[in-house]
């Protein structure tokens, strides 16, 4: 007894809890948006000013809203919010959406009876139940309504029109969205297979259900088990079975592009998961295309799926063919249409898969049905359809006509009568055609027989009366036949030749295509290698492109000094060629060269480090990562300061010393050698003077100021030139004999040039 009371208490509590779990109604204020449930692959078009049902209340802190239309599929909707937009702007709560007269009826007679008893009530939407799987929907509203079935909007029904609503494959109801007088949509649900209570109070029904549950629990379990066993046996006979071994788990392998959307990222590592179903195709090629049509419909009617299947299978093979295809799956148990989903565990996780229906071999008796029997069945089906449509028509009573139907319904009844009359005429026409066909065949047979006899008589008369003429005609016909045959043979040979030509052209193009593919493969390999090298470059090199111009000036400085040294060698060769004393020339040349080299030797890593990176920077804009330029500039975020920092660094480490001694060397070759030695090549001397002047300009372009003084000129001509020694060479007093050190100014540093003068 205590167990019985506990069960009663639990049942009542569950009913109360289920009855209180009602979603909140909202008016959608956003733009028309298509939403897809990625688990079940259902789609819905959410339209502006529609009443929707939200699981919970909408809050501005929410990013995703769970909504549905009527009692249909639930969808996760994430609106695209613009800056300063809130979630409450898209959803406006509407506890009352207006009155709507929605009346279910068991038959058209009940509808007519209701209208007579309630003449003042306007039935906006009437649902007339025909049987457990069909209902007639009548739209007596002033606007169009959208019929929502199979989790999608299938069609629009105009005002005053009607339609036949069948039970969906994945639900026991059809949701109809109706626009009421206030232009606020309301959801009407057409249910199938329900039994009305005949006006009994609801609480009596609840109490009766509870006691029926308690009393008949054992009987119900037995019936369910019996029906389940019967259904399993029936299903095993009628449908093919999909086993868990037919599904394979694919990890981190992207499916072909046409199957995008059938993979998911699952787990903490966000691995790409794809479930593949092994689909077996019929051996009988007569069912091949029909089964592929079913698979194409599974993938939403994509025509590319058919091409993919035909490319990956050989339909000419006489063995069982199979192909692994990706399928829709979910990590959560689906809420609707559960018969189309299968629970599998290909790995550690459990998945629900919406499987592809396997091929079912039709009964051999059905396959072997003759064409005449099929035609007879089609006619019988047409007659049955006429009978069914006739049953849907309202019956005339007491002399009343069709005008007793609801307002604007006479047009639809006319349509139904028109269909009825058209189908009866079709049946009559088909029967007449079949009868006439037999008569026409008999008449044609008789006519052919008459023509054959007439032909034989004509031939006989011609042979008897005009034997010679007949033979001549035969000969002429033979000649014409031979000529025509020759012409056809010639055309055939030409066609064969063109075919051979096309075949040769095809082979050449195929060969060229092969070469092109090889070239493409080589290019792809090159691209891959270049990509690797590019990545390698990124790890070893750094861009400082804005410093390239300044680096080019420094490199030009080094190259000009090298050019001066080369001109000095040419000057020596020209002097020796004229038979002059080479010892005296070598003395001065060696003195100038050693003076320059001893000064440059004070600069550490000049050519190995400084010059090498400057040349690379000038040519490419790149420098080695962690080189002296990268270490110098990497911490500076302002690109405009890169050149300034490089200028200061080079002055301090290189050009404060290098610029002065380079100009001194050029001037001594250009001006001193001509003073100390006779018969110096004047052309080469002019080139040396030009190089000296160019070096002076480069120093200025580098941003430095050269404290210039030239040999064999008066010291009084210059500022910031200091006399550090006196010699007596028999020259004019205060003449500069030698430049010991040339000052290079930069910033706040302003050194003097040191010289030796005539005492």
C-alpha cells in the first residue's frame, strides 16, 4: 500500500512539474534570419514580428538564445549584435498576442453544425480531422498563413484556401503560423492521433490516468513487450538493419570540400571529428540510380554528391560495392525524430548518428510485375484518389448548395470538384484510349496485309507485262545503290580518318597535360621549398628597410676608397711603364698606404662585421637576427629613429676615424704625388681629384661635417686647423706639408684637424 501511495505521489508531482514548465513568449524584432540546428541539421527562417518561444527569459548579458516556434525543434540563436546594441532590442516580451479562434473538428459535418450553432463567431482557422494521419486545414483569415512542418516552412496558404495536412515523418503535429488582427503571429498546432475527452473536466482525466497507470502497469508492460517483439520481427523483414560496426571514427582528417559542415571540433584539444558510415550499394543496377537519389536527398539535394559517388565506385562491377560517407552526428541525444538516429560508440565517446537508410531489396514478385498490371494498378489508384477526394467534399443537405461553406470557401470547393471531375475524365479517357489502341492495332494489321497483297500483285503484273523495263529498273537501282554505297564508304573512311586525327590530338593533349601536371608538381615542390626557406629566413633575418638608403651611402664610401686604391695602382703602373725610378714612387706610395692602413687598423671588425651587414642592409633591407644592427635597433619602436641611431653608431665606431683617413689618402695620391714626382699621369691624377671630392660629398650625405684641409695650401685658409709640427722643405711659410689627422664633426663633437706646416 505504501509503495502504491508513493507511486501515486511521484506521478502527480511529475505531472505538475511538466505542466509548469512553459516557455516565455517573445516578439522577434530583428531582421529575417536563417537558423540551422547543427545537431539535427534542421533549418528555420526566423522572420520579423514573429511570436517565438524562448527557454527562459532574455537578458542583455546573454550571447545565445534557445528558441522555438510552437512545439517544434529548438534552435540556438546567436544574433549579430552591433556596437551599443543589446539582446533586449531583438526580443520583446508579449504575454498576450491577441485572440485567435482555432477550432478542431472531427468532420465537415461537425464544422457545418458549429457554424449553424455559432453564426456570429468567426472561425479564423479550422482544423478538420479526416483520420489519424490526415487533417484538412481551412484558412478563413484576411491574410496568408505559413504552414510549418517537418521543422521547416513548407508552403504558404492564401486567404480562403484549404489544404490537406498529413502527419510529418518526424513529429505528431504541424505548427501553423497565423497573423492575427494585430499583425502579431500566433502558432496553431494541428495534432494527429489524439483522442478527445468529450468535454470531461481535465482533473477527472488526470485522476483517471493516474489510477489507470497504477492498475494497468503490468498489463501495459506485457503489451509493450509483445508489440515490440512483433515490430522487431516485422522490421527485420521489411527494413535493413544498420549496425554499430557500419560507423567509423575519423580524427583530424578533413572530409572532401562538398561534405563541409559534417565535421565537428570536440574535446579540450578541439580535434576534428568526422563519423563515416559504410554505405552498401545494390548489386542489381536497376536499383542503383534510385538508391543514389535517396543518398542525395540525405545531403540536401546536392548534385555534386552523385558525381562523387560515381567517381569513387565502379557500377559495372558484379560484386557488393560500398563507400564510406560522412554523416550528421551529435554528442547529445536528439529530442525529435529519434527513429532516424542511432547510438554508436566507435571510440571512447558515445555519439548519436542520423544514419543513411540502407538499401532494401524489393520483393521479387513486385519487381517482376508486368507493365499491364502496373497500368491497371495506376488506374485503380486514380479511382481510389477520386473516391478519397469525393469523401472530402461537403455533402448537400435539404436542398442547400455549396454556398453553406465558410466565407470564401466556394472557390476551394470548386477546385476540389474540378479535381474530382478531371480525375473521372482521366480514368474514362485512359480506358477509351486503351480500347481504341486495340482497335487501331487490328485495323493497322489488316491494312498492312492489304498493302502486302497489293504489292505482290503489282510486282507480278510488272514482271509479266514489262519484264525488260523491270530488269532495267533493277539495274539502275543497283547502280544507284553501288554509287550510294561508295559515297557512304568514302564518308565512313573520312569519319575514321577524323577519328584517328582526334585520337592523335587527344594523345598529344594527354601527353601535354601529363607534362603540365609534372610541371605543376615541380612548381609545388619549389613553392614548398621556398616556403621552408622563407620560414628559415624569418628565423635568421630581420627587416630594417627604412635604413637601406643610409646603408647604401656607407657602402658607397667603402667602394670609393677601394676605387682610390685601384687608381693608385694604375698610377704606379703608368709611372713604371715610362721607365722612371720606381723606388722613389714606391717610397711615397707605401708611405701613403701604410698611413691609411694604420689608421683603419684602429677600427675593430670594420670589414668583417660593420661593412658586411651594411652591404646586406643596403642590398636587401635585411640584417642578420641578433647582429650588431639588430641589437642596436630592436629596442627602438619608432621606425623614424632607426636611421638616427644607426648614424650615431657608425660615427662613434667607424666614420669618425675612417672618413678623415680616407680623404687624406685620396688627397695625398691626388696632390702630393704630383708635387714630389715628375711625369705623373695627369688623367689618372684628375680621376683621383674627382674621387677625393666625391668622398667629401659622401661624408656630408652621411650627416657628418668634415674639417677639411688640403696639402700644399696655406694653413691660414682654414678654420679649426691646428699646427702640431714644423718642417723645412724649402716651401712658402705656413704651407701645409702633411695632414696628420682630419677632424670629423657630428652633434656636439667638433674636433680639429692636425697638420704639419713649413716653418
